[in-house]
């Protein structure tokens, strides 16, 4: 089998995640979808590193994980405080961007 | 290098504007006096310019030139020819009267609306406008001119929108809404014109490589700079459009009645007597000299527009119910005459047009300021609210009549000279146009006399029966203007002597010669 | 071990890919389309584990482990905590509120997928050097060597980033208590002053099937009183309404009686589940 | 001696300035200042006249160049005065009659608190009129031309609190402006034709240009003359102008200003001589006007309007004569001068009557006044005899000559014009006799009870007719003397002819009928006219309320409907035009702009909808954008 299939898989997962971000209203689920996208990218990186026969791809994936962790921490904190303030975790309730 | 006189004439009011604005809010009167002194100082400087200017001398005199934006070859270039000198003098002359006439226009409203009226701001803005106008008269660098031509709009916008007549027939609310409408309209019209001009300015730079009026004219004269016909025409149109908006030419005129109607009388004078002159002046200086062939090409259309402005403006003036709007439409008609004179391409026409700018400034100032005094007394702009004023306030009525007679260009008063020159200048080249323009004479008489009859004569109305006559301050404003009107009407030679050489130059720049009279042609 | 990193992929790996890949995709889809956040979280966890396996299969042993430990262990747990905090069963309806949003989203998604796949398809990925040589002296060692030499700067920065994130999270979630906590007495006085609920809140209703703390007590006129249910439940929308239950049971009873007496069966009673009744 | 010319104008100008600027502190002496300065001007004129007489006939032209007025390249307008026999005649007439009327006004305006201003305006008028006749180029003449227009505007509307007066003033100025348009176009034509508009060069080059242009110039000058001299079709303002104080009517609208048109035509004789078509039009206009005015004069019951009609018709005579060319110019001027005397006298007489009758102007409320105001009666009577051309009085000589000249024009138009002139003479006799009879003879219709005078004008009831004070009667006497002897004096050895000939030129036309026949015919007409008038107004008592009268009478009472025409066509039409234009300006011109603005506003409003504030929809757009970018890059790589 050609390892390129991994890339197809990654692309698929990424797209699914993106669509999820656009469709779901629950902030937490949206976050999960973002994680999904990140993981898809990671998979792609890993596969690339295997293709090129060096570890840089894995390094990047590693860093991605770290950043993702940080992002999740902050993001969830935001969600919690948001929920505290308005008793809802829906993204659409934060629609004050419009004047 | 010598003392930068021209810069000084512009810098003094600019500094004065800042200083006036800086006067603390409590010291209202001090601000007024400061503004008056500054404007008088500018007048003195302008007088010096007038003296130092040698009519027989070089094309542009008292020139100053410094690099400004080297990247685009933009230079800070000032210089005046006879036409510019006359207009700078006019501006410097009128501002003190405007300041004096507007002495109380920016005082806080006593009763009714709680709107705080920043007196300092009013006078500072007037001075700022003066500075910008003077620079745009003196600039010989197209870009420099453009900058100030546009910047002028900002203080004017605030002057129109911020300060209106105290009383209004529909109450303060309606007044302020109409005012802001007028101000925005003024701004938008002129901005559109200005932006189109900006495009043309950039285009000019692309074609010519620099912005210096003198150099471009030079280059075009000795053939080193060649412009494709279509290019020249497009650039010409870009410039002309802006100037046609500024000097309201039919059908771009509708902002003027709103602006003049809503603004206080002194500001209205500032608009029509000073700011609009920049438009006609620029036609004479930039359109004709930069694009002589295109000007010739566009002349027929422009003449027709000018004629329409003359007749149309006069007819609408007849139809007005509002004193200030009437004067505004009268001005539109007069600007038609000015444009007619400029594009008649004869020395009489162009000298007449320049003279017309000066005289129209003075006469409109006289008429409009007296009208302002009248309105401030009765608190209404509607002609129908007046009647029999002549019996109550004879001096006011008399000065109003003189202003009106000047507007209908009665011989012996200044405007006659210029109007007749324009007519003759037009007639020698385009007889039909000349004849149509003479219609303006009759119509002018019509609207002026109707205005005078409805407001000043007839039985005294109870509302005006207690109207006081002109006060000392107001007389101080009007009397000099009247004297000036009569003097320039009887002895305009000083002005013509300054203007003629410049016009001769312009004529040669545009490769034009006066048509010869039939008899001599026969010889 | 090492032949897993060989540059020809064995049939075993192929088999594993097809099976687990399907699982991963299904998991992802479930993450998106599950109505309850909890279920989404679980599906996601599953997907991640699958991915961890793929990492291992691709010779990224370290990452595979990290994936399991950090992601599936730490981060997903964090998610579950928050879900609990915000409400386990707070299932948001999938009904779209923004007009055309869903269709646009799907369109974009599909289009993007097509593009990516096409891109990958016609990318020239012929040369395929396996990871074997890179992993020659240990995958972890290799990574460490890179991280602490070439990528040390980025490494430090990510460290700083983590610290900042932690502090940020604390700042965001921690609310400063400015004033002294109020005593029972003060609270009571406060209630008197406001003139509401002098007695403690009414008890929830009783429903004979199970612990019914989520059932509103009925007011004399038979309408449920929200006050009797705790605020959290109220906000989660988990107050159960049993006003319909009694009728339903009655119907069921009658029906059974009729069946016994061989009467013509009237239409079967539609006894609805309480959850639907709540909706 | 030339330098005196400027003083002629300066004196009254100074007077005007002082009186108008001086303010109330001059109220006490203002009228004397005015009178003094106008008299001073007259004295200067007299001195100059003597000086001219001292010179030989062909070098009686004095030129005074003051300064260059408007110099623009080839357009050179100078302030230069030219005093020759023609202008000299006018100077004497203007300042002489002017001074007399100043004197008269001192009495007439005694009770008006704005008397100072009145004299200021009168002086202004004198200055402008003198400028008009002394100017050496058409542009300067134009200044005077409009100046007198302004003065007449101010004086007609002197009682501005009366709306009728204000309207009349405005009307006069506007109608005159139409004429001025003609003058300015004429000047422009001259400039384009001759490169100058000074008398010398223009008349010098007449030979070198086409007749068409000259005709055009002539017609334009005629238009100007029509406006100023109230000739058909621009005559409508003169009747209303009677709203002004009577001395004004006497000075401006009888003796001097309205004759400016005649002066213009005679002054431009060189042009008209070379443009026969223009001349023909001039004669036609004159003929029509003289009949028109006479008919109007016959129907008016307002004494001043009747006299105004007569003025119109007399000026018609002059214009007719001026149109006849060299055979007529001199007589036009002569009639102008004599008319100046007797018509001024008549107006002053009418003023004196009104003065005694509480400013009543309706002749149907006069009657039998001869025994109450004898001096007025006598002077008025002399003026009357003069105007109807009673043998031996001045009107006889001048009018007779004109009629002769009209016949001498020769050809059909000669007959027509002569006939018209004769009819005019008859009509003149009729309406003047009518005025005379209604005013001074018959029973006293102003007594309360008799007639409709009971309503009592201006609050005071039955008037008490009385003779006017000496200061008013003296000028009347002087003018009466003038109207009696002037003609005889002028004709003594044709001295007036010889005086003017160098300027206007003169040629005896060969008349198809002998001078004696013409005179006879004139006499017959005269007698007929008087007889008819006597039959109508002398024998029968005059009804105090005007009878309905024939169609012609009713038309004539309304100035032959000419005013109604103006009102309907010009005023109403103009109003509609302006109103519709205002509408157009507001809706169309302004609407286009505002419409554009509104459309932009609507567009932006629609675009704003996209910004619904939902993060997810922004995300969609981002995602879509990203997708498009990828697509773009892929396409680039594909291409």
C-alpha cells in the first residue's frame, strides 16, 4: 500500500473537523473539532517525515501538540468564564461583534 | 534670499488661527479682537505685496521655491502674477469685514437651544480659511495648490454646519438638520470634484514628470513636453470639473444655495466672495495655461453652460422666497459671467473676468452683509416677512439698495465695468453669446428690484416697526465697501493696470489674439 | 520493531490502515454529529487513539506515546471536566439558526476536501525514503538531538507559551473574592430586606420511580414550580415535567383492563417518555 | 474754457453727495443747497454758452479729456466731455428748467419730511442727465443713461410707502433696462465694427462699413430710445411714472429725461443717415407713438396721466422728425426745447392745481377753478395754447415744421407720416382742450354733495381751492413766458437752424405740398379738435362719474390694453417660468444628486447585512476564502 493514503486520511479528517467547526454551536464541540484538525495535520507531518526520512516533521508535530495543549487550556478557560457570565456555551450567544 | 513675503501673508492668518483657537473659553472678546487684528495684519501684508508687485515685471514675482516631497518632485513654490495679486488683495481685504460682521454670530445662544457655540472656533476657522485661500492663490505648484484647494473644505464644513442663523422659521431643530444637510452637501460636492481633480493631478505627473506650473508651461511651449490630444483633454476635464463645482457652474450649482442659505451671512460671504473665487481663478491659471488646446476644444460647451448659469441663476433668483438663497442664485448667475469671460478667450473677457471676481466679491459682501444685519434684526430669512423697512431704517435700506444696484451692475459702480468688459469680450468673438448674456442685465434688475421692493418699500409692517437702523459697527463694515464700490466703478484703472499684463501673458500662453474690428480689418 | 519503519509498507500495515482508518473517520464524523458534548468527546478520544496507533506505525514512537498520554489522557480529560462543568446532558439541538450556514459549511467542506485530495493526488510524491535511517539510533534520541540543537529556541519559546497559557487560564477562571464572605445571619437579613423567600426554597416534587430531585414540585393549581429545582439543573434544562405521566399511566391501565376483558382495542395509548415531555 | 465743462456736472453731483450723505442735520437747509447748486450749474452753462457764441460756427466744439476710465488692450474708454451746439442746447434746457423746478419743489415739497432727500435725488438726476448729454463716447453716455434711469427710479418711488409708487418705480426701471440692453448691444456692435465707441472714430468710419451692421446698430439705438423716451412698444411705464411727485413728472417725465431718446438718435445722426432702413423704422415708431399717446391722452381722467399721454405723443413727433433725417433733426430738437417749456409749465400747473385740491387728480372732480387760482389758470392756459400749436406761440412753429418735414419726406411714407402728424395735431387740440375745460371751466364738481367728491380723499373732506405760494407760481410764469416766445425767438431768421446745423446737418426737403397748405391744414385740424372738445365738455356738464364710453375709450383708459398684454404675457408667464424652474432645480438637478447618494446608502445597508456578528458565519467566509486560495494556487500550478 502506498503511504500516501495516510495523507488522504489526514485531509479527510481535517475537512471533517473544519466542517464541524462551522456547523456546531456548542463551544466545547467546536473546540474538539479544532483538535481534530490539529491532529489531522500532525498525522500529515508524521507521514511526511517518514517519506523524507528525517525527523523534522515529527518535531513540528510535537510542537503542534504543545501549542495545542496551551490553546486548549486557555480556550477552555475562556469557555468556562463565558458560561459563568451568560450561562450558555453557545458560540452564537457571543454575537456582539455586530454594532 | 529675501524675506518670504508670500509665505508670510499665508502664515500670519494660519498662526493667528491657532492663537485664536487657543484663547481660553472665558475670554471670548479677546479672541474676537485677536482675530480682527490678525486679519488687519494680513491686509497690511497684502498691501505690501501689492506695492512690491511690479505690473511690468516678470510673469511670476516674489517667487519662493523649496523642495518639499523630493520623491515626486513636489515643490513648495509660490509666486503671484497680476491676477493672483488682485485676488490675494481681495481676500485680505474682505476678511476683516467678515470678522467684524460676524462679531456676534458665534456668541452663545441666549435662550432656546443649549448648544454651546465656540466663539474662538468660529474666528479661528475663518482665519484658517483665509490662510488656505491665500496659499492656493499663490501656489505655482499644482500639487501644493491641490492640497490647499482641498484642505479648505474642512474649515468651511465646520463653519457652515456649526454656525447658523440664530432664528429660523421652523425652529432650532429644523435649522440644525438643514444646516448639517447643507454642510454635508457642500463637502460631498467639492470632495467629488477634488478627487476627480486628484486623478488628473496624478495623471499630469505621469505625463509631465513634475508638478511645477511654470516648468510644464515652459516645456509645452518649447515642445520638449508633448501631450497626446486625448490625454490633454482628459486631464483638462479632470481639472475643470473640480473648478466648475467650486465656482458653481450649472448644473453643479445646487450646493451653493443650501450652503449660503444655512450659513450665517459672513460665512456666506466667505463662501461666495472668497472661496469660490479659487475655482474661477484656477480655471484661468491652470486650465488655460496647462491645457490650452483642450481649453479651446471645450470652449463651446463651457460657454453654453456659462450662459445657462447666467439666465438660469437669474430666473431662479427671481423665484426665491428666501433672501439669502436669492443672493446665492444671483451669485450663480454672476459666476456664469466670470466663466463666460474666461473662456471667451479675449483680453477684454479675461481682464473683465478677473475684475469681475474682485468686484463681485465686494458687491456680494456689501449686499449679503447688509442682508445679514436685516435678518438678524427680524429673525427671518423670508422676503415675505419684511416690508416698509425703508421708512424705519433708511440707512440700512440705502446701503441695501446700493448693494443691490451693484449686483445689477449699475454704471458708476464697480461691477458694471467688469460686466461690460466680459460682455464686450464675449461679443467680439461670439456675438450670439454676448446677446444672450445681456439678458442677464434685465433679469438682474428684475430680481434685485423685486427684492428691494418687497422688503424695503410699502407700508411698514408691525414686526419691523421697531427695527433699529445700522449700528456703528455695522456701518463700519458697510461704508468702506460702498466707498470701494463707487471708487472702483469710477476709476478701475489701478486694478486693470495690474491685471492686464497677466492677461496678456495668459493670452499668449494659450496662443490667442483678440479679433480685429471690422473697419481696421477692412483697411 | 525496525521493520515497521521499513520503507515498503507491509500488507499488515495496509490491513491495519484500512480498518483503523475507517474507525478514525467514523469517530471524527461522530465527533461532529453527536448531539451531546460528552459523546463527541468520547468519539474524539477514540479517533485520537487510532491516530496514535498510526503514529507508531509510521515510526514516530515518541509521538505515538505522547499522543496517547497527553491528548487522550490530559487534554481529553480536560475537555470532559469542562463538559461536566457546563452540563453533561446539555445537548444543543442541531437545528441551524443562521440561514444557509449549514449548507455553506458543507459546500465549503466538500469543496475543500476535493481540493486537498486533488492536490495530494497530483503532487509528485514518488520518492519515498523510509524513516529507518533517521531512527537508526533511537527515535527519541533523534528527536531530542534535534529539539535541543536546531529547535532549541522554538522549544524554549513553547515552554514560555505553556507557562503563559497556564497563567492565562488561571487569570481567566479564578475570580477574586474582594469582600468577606457573608455569614448566615447577614444572608438572612439580606433576604428579609429584599422580601423574598424568607423560608428556605421549597423541596422538589416526588416521583415514585427514582430519586426525583430534578422534578419540579407542583403548585396548588398543578403547575410545576421551577423554584423547587436547583439552579444548575434549571440552566441545563434538565427539569423533568411529569404532568403528563399520570394520564399516560391511567390510559395504560385502562388499556390493560380492556385487553383482559377482550374488548375491542382502542388505539394504543401513546405514553411518551418523560424526556420528550420535557422538550 | 473746456475745464468748466466738468464743473457743470460736478456742481449737482456735489449737491447730491452732500444731501444724501449729510443726514438729518441738513434737513433745514437741504433744499436751498440743492437749488443753489443746480442754479450754479445753470450759470456755468450760460457762461459756456456765451463763450460758444463768441466762436465761429464751425469751431464751437469743446472737448475736455478728464482721465482714462477702462483701459484693456484695444478697449479704451475715456472720461471725455464734448460740448457742442447740440449738447449746449440740452445743458441750458436741463439746468434752466431744472433750476426752476428746484425752486418750485421748495414750495411743493414743503410739508414732506424727506424733502432733503428729494433734492438730493433731483441733483443726482441733473448730474446724470448732464453726463448723458456731455459724454463724448457711448459708454460714458450709457453711464448717464442709466444714471437718469436710477434717479427716475428713486423719484418715481419717492413715496415708497405707497405700494403703487414702488411698483411704478420698479416697472419704469425694468422697462428702461430693456432699452439699455439695446444700447449696450449697440455699443458692443460699435466696438466690434469700429474698434471704438467714441463719437469721433465711430462717425468717422461710418463710410467704411456695411449698411447691414449700421442698420443693426441703428435699430439697437432705437430700442434704447424707445425705452427711455416711452415710445411704442416700451411706453407702458410713463403713465405709471406719474406716481412720482409732480415736479418730478415735470422735470424728468416731460421736459428732459424722456427726451434723451431723441438726443440719442440726433446725436447718432451719422449712423442713421447711412442706414435708411433704420430711419424708416424710427419714423414709423414715432408716428405710431404720437397717435397712441394722443388717443390715450384723450381718455384719461387723471390730469397727470392725460398730460403723460400728451408727452408720449409729443415725443412721438420728435422721434418722427428725428427719423426723417437731415430735414428733421433740427426741428426735432426745436420741438424738444419748446415742449420742454410748455409741458413743464403744464405739469407745474397741474401740480399747483393738485396742491390746491388736496392732491386730487381726477379731473372729473375739478371744474371752475379759474377764479380760485388765476395765475395757475393763466400760465396753464398759455401752455395749453402753446402745445395745441396756437399761431404765434412756440408750439406752433416747432410742430408745424415737423409736419412740413414729414410731408417733405416724399413718397407714400411722406403722405402717411404727414397725415399721422396732422391727425395727431387734431387729437392734441382735442385732449388738451378737454383738460382745460374739465379743470378750469364748467361747474365746480368738487363741492361736497355735487359729484362723488364726498368720499373725501386722504381724510380731509371738501377741498378749499387756493392759489399756490409765489415760490411755486414764479417758475410757472417763467416757463409760460418761455412757452409763448421761445418758438418765435428760435425761428427769427432761422437762428436755431443755423445754431444746430454744424452738428446735425440740415437739408431742405422738397415738399409735395407748399408750407402754407400744411399750415392751413394744421389750423383746420386744430379748430376741429377744439370744437369737438368744446361740444363734448364745454356745452354739456361733465358727469362726475366717468361714462362707460365707447370701446376705444375704454381701451384707451387702459393704455390701449398694452399693460394687460404685458401683465398676461410677461408677468404671469415669467412667474410661471420661474416657479417651474425652481421646481425643476429642486427635483431634477438636485434630485439626481440626492438619488445617487440614496442609492449608495441602500447598497451599503445591504452589504452590512453580511456582517451578522455570528463568529461561525465569519468562519465560513474565512474557510471559503481559504478554499478559493488553495484552488487558485492549484490552478496556477496546473497552468
